[in-house]
C-alpha cells in the first residue's frame, strides 16, 4: 500500500515539474491583467470548506472545462490552482492540454501558498453574487 502511494506521489511530482509553474509573487503581479484567466480547480470538498478564493479567480469544475476553453482567447494566460498545487491541478492541466490549451501555468503550492495579508483573497460569495447579477 505504501509503495503504491509513494509511486503515485512520485509520478505527480514528476508531472508537476514538466508543467509550467508560477510562484505566488509573480501571480500577484499578474492579477487584474486582461490576458490572465485564473481558474480555481479545488476539489468540491476543499471548495466547500474554504471561505475565500484568490481575487479575480473563477471556480471551474471538471465538467465545465470544455465550455471555458471555448471562450478563452488563444493567447490567454491560464493559471490553475487547487488546494496544494498537487491535488487537482496536474490532472486538470492534462485535460486542458489535450483540449489544445498551451499558455498554461500551475500555481506553486496552490491556495495554501496564497496565505498571508499581502496576497489578495475575496469571499466566495463575491463571485456567486456577481454571477447572479450578470444573469439578471
């Protein structure tokens, strides 16, 4: 059992090294840029347990990936984050790459690395309210 878990962790780490990553300081500089799409891909459990998200991020579940990709401009910089950078990001990134997304980055350390006063977070309700208002 331990060896299979170790193999899985080793494979996930290798996959993360292959993909482009961005650290939290660089992402903070990118926030608000028009060519950035920040995608929160935390698991439903992690999402439900959290009270906040990174400012400008949009929550996207796996079943919505294709629809989101269709709406992205080709040169859009896409940054994914999950809880710790290893949970959902590599698998979601693989799916996005298969859909033709190339300008793709993973946030190193995920949402856990985005803690601290200097890194902007907003309550999850802000997104829900703004989407509701947009639909009216």
